[in-house]
């Protein structure tokens, strides 16, 4: 059985990638899981300077999911390159089939110049497989969503990042908080994205009925987890029909069947986020679960399932 997939020029041993912000910088999970079992991992969003993030509380549980307002707390791109990336490289090794877990750097900025500067620093580093441009974070006052909700702004930041990213593929992570995701997806593709990650969290709120205040340190947060899977699955289906570049599906994945659903509607690979908060080993367990499911169902090559969903059978 063959779980390998490709995302453009990048070959992955399997389609399971740990999603940004839910798997630290990867190194923190090495005591719990063998990172060499994953297709890839996306590190926490990196900014030009370290960011303190949003005030607590930063997480709250909701029915079938979770709201977060972490606000992109991170150590800054230079500390990541100096401290985390070398440690990560020591933990990863090429397997017998020639695959190495792909390390993807999630890139964030307040302004276009910030995104460019983060990529410029990463360009000099070794051990990365791709960049993922976060133009969809709902938890900052500036940057992020400002770019991801407007096609012209998307095109501007993606084109600038594209010029800076000479060494590696550029993935662009889209926001679900838009009226017409197809339009933003096309803008990102035309501006040079090599792949699209669909999607970030859905903006939501939760109110504490005693204090009558937000249950988060901010007014709103990003909803993730199983509650969003049907919503994001539909976005993936919409996006794959209007772009030629590969699409990574991310939203609410917990079970092997969820991965298959995303692949059937056209995703090349998937990312797993909130499931790590229930079980830090979730993505590695998912790989094992996928192997078992493929064995049971006589699926020899998981990539053959991509786009096999039939809308006419609805
Ligand atoms: C606590 C938390 C932090 C996150 N931080 C980031 C981030 O830094 N950059 C980013 O692009 N997405 C971030 N995300 C979004 C996830 O990568 C993912 O797109 C989203 O949670 C949906 O997937 P899920 O339902 O499997 O969690 C974060 C999500 C959570 C729950």
C-alpha cells in the first residue's frame, strides 16, 4: 500500500501534515511521537520580531470544537532559524523510500515588507521544504485577514512573497471568512502561489453568561475542530474546481475517514490541527489509521482517490 502523495514538486511519505499553531515548532512533540512518521509539519506562524500574542484566556471549548485567540505568539523568525530549526533537522532522517518529513515555515506579517523580510531570513536557512503564507489569521488587529479577504491585497502580498521565495515552494493559507473564496484563490494562484491551504479558522464568539464578557481575552476567536469540517470541506471542493495548483485541506480532521473525504473532493494532502489538543499523538495515529483503512478497503495508492468524489451521485 502506498500512502505517498505530492504537493507540486514536493513529495510526501503520506498526506498527513501537522497544522500550524497546533504542533509548536515540531521539536516539542519529539518526545511523544516519531516525527519521521508524518508527511510533514507546519511550524507556528513566524513573524519578523518575536510576538507576545493575545491576552488570556486564549482558548475555550465549544460544541464540537474550540475557539482560539492566541494572537500569533512566537519567538520570531531569527530565533527559529538559530534554535529550533537545527534541533528539528537533527530529529528528522530520510527513510528507505527517500522521504524526509517536510518542514514548512508558516509566515506572518503586519505589512507586506514584514512577510518579505521573514522569507528573506528563511531563505538563508537549511532544512525547510516550503513556506506557507498566513494571510488568514483572525486573531490580530493588523495583517493576516486584511490580506486574505481582499483579492487585490492577496495578490499584492503573494506576489511580493513570490519574488522573495526563490528557493522553495510558496503555499498560501486562505481564510474561510470570505464571501467568495474562489476569487481569492484565483488571485493567489495568479500572483504565484504554488499551493493553497484551505483553510484557517472561522471567526466566532463565545460569551460567559455570568460575567457577560467574552470567554476569550479578545472579543472574537477562530473556530476549529470537528464542528468546522463540513464547512471547510465545501471550501476545498469549491477551490479545487477553479485553480490548477494543489490544495491542502485543513479543518476538523480527526479520523482516517476525514482525510479520505478531503482527498475525494480534491485535496492533495491534509493538515491536522485541533485534534492535537485532545491527543498530541493525533497526527501520527492518523497515519496508522489511514494505513489500516487502506488495507481494509483494498486501496493500493491513496493518491488515486484524489478528486474521485462524484457530484452527480448526490
Ligand atoms: C491554537 C491554534 C493556533 C493556530 N495558529 C496558527 C498559526 O500560527 N498560523 C496559521 O496559519 N494557522 C494557525 N492555526 C490554524 C490551524 O493551523 C488550522 O488551520 C485550523 O485550526 C483548522 O484546522 P483544525 O480544525 O484541524 O484545527 C491555529 C489554530 C489553533 C487551534
